[in-house]
C-alpha cells in the first residue's frame, strides 16, 4: 500500500478515536464526575496515539510537515462533521460547507506542486 494511502487511512481511524475522546463524553457521560470522564477520555485517546504516531512517521517520508498537518486537519474536521451529525445529532449549516471548501483550498495550495 502506498505511504500516502497508509497515512490517510491511519489518520482517519485515529481521528475517530480522538473526536470521541474529546466530545463523546458530552453525550454519554455528562452525569459522571469529571475525573472519571478525563480518565476514560485518556484511555480512548491512547488508541488514537497508537495510530496517529505511525501515520505521522509514514506520512513524513512522502509529505512535508505542512502537507501532513493540513491533511490531518482536513481529516479531523471531516470526521468531526460526521460525528456531529450522526452521533451527536447536530445539524450542519451552509457555513460549515464554506469552511470545508476553504480547507480543500488549503490542501490544493499545499499540494499543487506535487508530492
């Protein structure tokens, strides 16, 4: 599998864990004490790190640091949008689409000279 594809897949899965660690407790654990929520969130985030660190190492072989960061942020916000709609039952507005298009512009400008 090409390194860029490995990086993107690992980043997608790692961001599922991170988005849940950061925001899932708002729905699932709102009645629990904060120290329990922090501990559980750190436990979930551990799996994110187990995927994010290899993704960054693999990706840095074929991408520069700026490209790697913009890919990660674009994936993160994409995963977050899906999480917000399907898990947290939030609605997206047209402004969210405009913001996503700006991110795609960032990806375009960082990759237009090739990898």
